[in-house]
């Protein structure tokens, strides 16, 4: 089951400066603040800052109940895997595909 886009990850060049900007924009403190990722939660949505994300660009993640099934459905529809399923923290799984027109689609299965 697709739960809609709930996570958006922005690639950033200056994590400290961008964290300050998003803290002001969103009006909340980050729930995760690491050198490799800063995450904010606002109204059920996650906004992430990734200093290593420039090779994949901005990615919107659709939250799904079964990432393997959702990934296979996208592949069967013609998408190509960009990032295989991987655990990014405590059972939280992500994967990305590229659709036929070059758009990146992210999948996220919460832990």
C-alpha cells in the first residue's frame, strides 16, 4: 500500500548553513543532526538534508508497506533500479528507481 510522499531529501553543499535556513523556514529543531544527515519532521512529513546526495539529486520518497513488492511493481512497469533496497537506520528501508523519462522515484518502508 502506498501512503503517499512523506519524505523529501535535499542534497546540500553546506550542511550547517542549510540546517540553519531550514530551522528558520520550518520553525522546528532537527530530530536527527549528524554529519551525514539532518532531518526535520513537520506535520507528519520528513524533510532531510544530505551532504552526500548530489549524485542522486532531490528525491521524494513514497512511503510503502512492502518495499520489495513496490520495487518489483515499478521494475515490471519499466523502471530501472538506481539504488537497491538498503537499511538506512534500524530497519528503515529505502530504494530508488529511474522511470522511463529519467525521473527518480524513491520508496521508503518505515521500520
